[in-house]
């Protein structure tokens, strides 16, 4: 098609929008914890809820592409993105009126609807790109997915305005690329899918995917979702905790995302030299090393080195996995990529985000309870959190921890700002925080150091345990390389027949 570059740009813009939303959200976790009193597990559930919605919709939309087409699905994504942004502006009024549980619901569902829009886009743009560039699938899928880290860079830069601009406005900036991709979608024609062109049926697409290669690929992609998106939900907060500087953590996040954006334009030459599966295995090993190095970092210079290793490791994982599927099952791309995207996002949402949050709570609360039990009793959250089959734990209350670490400066400022309206119902939750501070501020000097140390320990251990995930991925890629040396393309039987009929 003559407009295939325009459609590629539209696809890149959808990922830029998703990256901005994801990047800004990651930079706001500390603000949400301090303002609304969330634990790390609860924050993980909010971020994870968005990824779960992403995954479910990828699968659903993937099966709809061949029925209603690329264009109409992207128009539906546009509506979801706008609705999600509108919901954000209700968060603080709802918190003031109804408390923590209500604002948790608002944020969760806003992130969920945002992810629905992202999921529709992801379901469409991957097979669309494979269709537009059939001879260079892996290369152009990596270029397409350069939009994701580019959005993370922009999101990280936007976060620097927190404290100056309301967080709701910062979060809603993803609407800018949304409106641009919406214009392209509304004004440009789209190609047909293989099923719409009559080349293959749904049954034929699915039957071609059945087999051990695709099954192992799905397991590996679930781990990719966990280690890339699950970790990205937390990485700038964790590195900020390790370096005791939120701004430095955000700077690291921007740097690694920029590095990923640049590297994804060079996937084609690398794949040409070592193969797609070879690139995946090397990337998994490098990613594991990067996560471990971040977990032991103590200074800015070392952390930039560690973050560079981590960024190189995760850069090619997601798009190259899609490229492997597109190369091996070209006529099953719409369904196959939808299934893979669903599995990756569900893993990130149900396991990665909440799991890494749980690990932080687990190790932080465990250490604080052992080293400073009285401090733990003062700052522990009022509720327990669970993750899968692991034991229920009581994490550290984010609002209490913040008041200790800033010596109550923020809550005192809120009290002064409220003035004569302090007794109004809208300040009920703030009054509860203020009452806790008035009761416990005499212990702040004693509690500050053990709370900081426990939080740091939880962050380090969470990354160290997570490093085991890319190690497992490397083993799976090695199995695929060894057990499936010769790729079986869909047209293999036809090629064999033609060779047999050819004259000697």
C-alpha cells in the first residue's frame, strides 16, 4: 500500500500514548502512596489491573480483526483512551468524599479502561505491521515497538513536572498522541487481513499454531511480560529508593527508555547475524545480569551501568517474540499475535506488577518487624495483602512512611491549607492521617532510619528474585534453538513438492 508508512506511524503513536501513560503512572506511585495511603501491594494491583485489561482485550480484539477490520477497532481504542483520561479527574474529589477504597476503585478502573484501549491497539498494530512489511517482519516490528520506550521517555520527562502541575493533568498528557493517531485512522484506508482476503479460515489459523513450538513460545512470552512490563511498573520507584532520590530514579528510567528506542531500529542487522531466537537468548541472559546489578547498586555511576545492561537485555524481547511468530506462522499472525500478547500482558498484570509489589512488602515488612518491631507496629498498614498462594502479609502504610520521612511537612501543609474548612467531610481521610501524625510524631526521629532501611531492602530483594525470570527464559530459548533447528514454515510442504517435481 502507498500509505503503509503513515499506518506504521499511527501504530507507533498508539505505543507512544501507551508508553506515556505507563511512564507517568510509574512516576506517580510515590505520590499516590503518600496522598492516598496505599501499600506497595495495592499500588501493584492498580498497575496490574491495567495490564490485565490490556491482555484480555488483545485476545478478544485479535479474534475480531478478521470480522470488523483494523480501522474500526482503532476507532474503539480512541474512545477508551478519552474515557480513561476523563476518569482521572474524579480521583481526588472521590478520595476526599469517600476515602481510600473509593479512590482505589477509580484509579483501578481508569487504568483498566486505558489498558483496554492499549490492548485493542496492540492487537491491531502487530499483525497490521506484519502485513504491511511481509519481507522484514522482525525488523519493522522492532521499529514499531520503538514507540513504546519513546513514550516512556516522554512520560519520564513529564513526571519532572509533578509538584508543579496536578498529577491528573500529567497523566492525561497521553491524549496528545491519541488525537494524532486518531486523525490518521479516520482519514487513511487499511488493508484486509488474510482471513478477509479468503486466504485462510479461523480453523486453519488456529490449527497451524497447535504444537510444542508455539506452546513453549507462549510460556516464554508470559515470562517476557512479567520481567519487562511488570518490572517497568516499578523500576523508577525502586531505583529512586536505592539512590534515595526520586528524580535520579526517573532520570535512569528516561535514559534506559531512550537507549531502548535507539536500539530497536537496529534489530534487523542483528537478527541477520545471529537469528531471532539467538537474539532472544542473549537478551534474556543480559537482562538477568542487569536486574541483579541494579539490586546491588550503591551509587549513581554504577546504577547507570547496571541500568544500561538491563535496558540492552530487555530491548528486543517483546517485538522479536512477535517476529518469531510472524516468520514461522505468517498466515496465523492475527490470532497468534493476539494469543501471545494476551498471555504476556496477563502475566505482567496478574503476576509481574502485583508480584513485585508483594515481594517489596514481604521483605520490607519482614526486616522491619525483626529489627524494629515497635516501629513496625506504628507504620504497618491496617489491612493484609495476599498474592497467589503465598502467605498473607501486612505491608508498610505508604502515607505513614511518607510522614515519617518528611517529618510531617506535607500533612502539616495540607492542614494549614484547609484552614477553617478542616472539619468538612471532604478532608476526612486527611484528618485520619493528621491524627496519626499527631500521635506518633514524637517517634519520627527513631522510626525514620529503620523504615528507610527496610524499604530499601525490600526493593533490592524484589529485583534480585525477579532476575530468576529471564534466566528461565534463556533456558526456554535454548530449547527452541536446539529442538527446532530448522524452522517449519507453513509453506514447507509446498516447497518440498516443488523441489520433487523440479528436473534433476
